[in-house]
């Protein structure tokens, strides 16, 4: 009986230590995202991403925000882009980066599973101390599904 208990314990230990295969859905999805050239993307998607990103960042200069319409953005984006949230974000950005100047397209990625395009822009500000990037996601209905900015850490030389 004692040998049976020891055998059961050893088998349980071996089974629990078995390496697991990566089956994470996010990992699989990320592997399918491909880099595309701007000339391979519809102009309406490129223009929508640029225009709405620029409009959002120009709000920081003018302090007036024109709310996104249902034709331009999804309900989730419209609900999250309130003047109060944008004002607090703009205040932080203006203190660190200064006045918004322009956007430069870095790259465009396409996810064939969700049929979404991910646009990444470099944001030019008055102060060059901190680098920021704008991320805009356009879905298959040509609506902005997500929009965010992120401070990028400087790469060491």
C-alpha cells in the first residue's frame, strides 16, 4: 500500500512538471499580424487614422474638442473620449512635451483575423525631451476602434 502511494505521488509530480505548450490566443494572434506598406492600404483608412489622431492632439493646443461622430469611431471610443478625460491627458502632455506640431507615420500593421489596421505615428512636439507615439486602430467598418498615446523610452546609444 505504501509503494502504491509513493508511485502515485511520483506520477503526479511528473505530470505536474511536464512542460506546457504555448496556446495563448494573444500569442497566436500576434504571430499573424503583418506589416503592410501605406500604398497597400485604402486611402480612407489612412486619412481617417491621421485626421482623427491629429484632431485629438490639436485639442491640446486649442482646448476645444470636437466629439467623434458615429461614422468616425466606435461607441466605445466615443464613450471614452470625453472632454474631461482629454483635458486631463492634454494637461499632462503639454507640461512634458509642449505644443503639438505634427504627426509622422512610422508603420502600419494588419491583423487578418480581426481585419483591423494598426497605425503608429511619431508625434512631434515643441520640446524634444520626451518621445511620444500615437496608436490608432481602424476596424473593417473604417471606424476608429482604439486610439492612444504612449511615451517611448529613449534607446541607449
